[in-house]
C-alpha cells in the first residue's frame, strides 16, 4: 500500500475509536460539539496550515446560508461560489490529497444545505414534505458542527443536514439495532480487502503497468488481462473506504432510522414520518432499524448484475444521490440533465482528461445498453448469455478504471494502442449493429 493508503486506514480506524467514545461517553447535548471537535482535530493533524482552505469554504457558505436565507437565489449563489472556489483550490493552491478530500466533503455539505434552505423559502407550503424538512432552525453553531463532523469528513458517506439533525435530536442513536454485528462485519471485510490488495499489489503492481518492459515484452493477451487485477485493486481500495466509513455510522447511530420509514440511500425516511416522530425512548426496544441512508455500496450487485446501468447504481450511492438531487434535478432542460450531471461529477472528482473520458464513456455505454435493451425486450436469456454480458460489462468497466487511474494522456494512449483500443472497438460494433438489428 502507498503512504496515502496507510494514512487513510489509520484515519478511518481513529474515527472508529472516536465513534465508540461518542456512543458510550458523550451526552446528547454535547454530541454536536464533540463531533465537530474530533473533525477539527483531524483536519489540523492531517492538513496543517492547509486547513484554511476547507474552513474558508465553510465560512463563506455559512454567510450565504444565514444572511441570504430569504432569497430564493441563495442556493444558486452557493453553487456558483463553491464551484469557483473548488477550481481555485485545485489549480492554484497545490494542496495535499487529504486536504482535497476534505474540500470535496465540505463542497457537498454546504451546497446541499444552501439549496435545500433556498427551497424551503421558495416553496413554504411544502415545509411539511420530507423533501423540504430542513426547517428554519439552522443556526451558525449547528451549521459549523454539521460541516466539520468527523463522520463523512472525506466525502463518504454523504448525509444531509436533516439526517444530521435527526441524529442529534432523535433518540434512535441509543437504540439502533445490530450495530455491533454490522461493525464487526465491516472490520473483518476491511482486513480481507487489505490482505487482498497486498497480494494484488505484490504480483501486479501498477508501477509495472507504466514500464516499457510491460508494453514491449509482454504478449497482447497479458496486456489485455492485466486490467483485471488492476481494476479489482482499485475497486477494493474504494470499497474499503466505503465500509470503513460506515463503521462510525453504525457505532454512533448516525443514519439509523426505523425500518418502517423505508429509508433510502442519502435521502433518509420516505414514509411514516409522523409515526417516527411520535416514538419515545420507552417504545424503541422492539423497533427494527435500518442503515440504508448511509450505506454506500453493494459490491455483489456491482459485479453480478449483467446490466451496466443497474450495476453502477449500487456504487458510491450517497454521492449519486447528491448528484441526482442537487445537479440533475436542478438542470431545467431534460436534454442537458445527464451531460451536466456527468460534467459536474468529473469536475468534483478532479477536472482531468482521464475523468472526463471515463464519465463520457459511462454515458455512451448506458446509451448503447438502452438501445439493446429495447431490441431484446421480452426475450429470455440463457445462463451462458447472462455470463457473457456480465464478463463484457466487467471488461469495459475495468478499461474505464484503467483510464481513470492512468490520468496522463500519454499513458492512456500508449496502453490502449498496445491493445488496439479493444474496448472502443467492442462499443463501436455494439452501437453500429444496434441500428441494423430489428427487435
């Protein structure tokens, strides 16, 4: 593992310790102070003087939210400022990757509060709807506590201000079920993932992928095949961050809601809101709780669903919720919704050519897949057909991951030229043939 990987692992395990202290030793009225204090300490320790960058982002957005809360354009103002400030930070400040992660987190949180708060004032008659239940109770103190809370400090899982407010004010955090079981499963999974990554990096290090020996002396079959261990290593790396980020949520109870409210990822409860509010501490012992609000990935579905579009919906789910609610739904023209969402996603991850290419091909793949879904609609598929489609999906997915992690254009071109741009050939054939095959 790289130095950054080790730092992230230590950071996540430190948050686990912080969440244990939070659950057993911090009283309710101090949980906001404690969460922000731990977050601030982590920022100071990991970022040093670079802590000023995310703090400026939080500070100016707080002014926008509190001083212009009666203006319906305050959400747009926050979006424009935060996007511009992220550009300045990325291309003029040259900060560390850790500071970049904290900036990404504060970007999501502050934009979401500003946009939701603007909606409350634009559509006051909908204040009782779950979509707008931010209320007008936002204070400077609570906003800072939300922005700097140690859970979600590196961007995942994203949770709304309302979810944070429910965590602070509702008694569910003390009665959430299965938190010990779920936490231990995550710890075990994390150790397995770390071990798997060590083996993958030992036998197929990414550094070898960049060498002349790999391109000149290895057979084309090996060059095509190597994207599988490299892609799997990348998936495991991100997946480990997801499951480690979930542990503090399970332990502290953040994002835990009664199962009868049918919570959705990122959003929280969708039904029986009033019934949930009427619950008291005395009648919580028999309630089953769900953590779907903060659970970020379902890796089995990512790999074993044969449809590409359905597979990626189970990856980085809380961020996808944010993109859908605060970008996709805000774009006024249907034709621009998907391109704008993909463009902002690339911008948020880092406006590099490799990111743009990866996300462009995601859109193209979904378009091709939808064409073939219409052609094959109503037909039954054999197990062999499903297997072929799943393998093809994974092959294309790993090519996109290879582009994403290569970053530099010359590295992308050298490798793809050595394997004859096979995934583009496959996509081109599928696209062209879809115009000639009848349903």
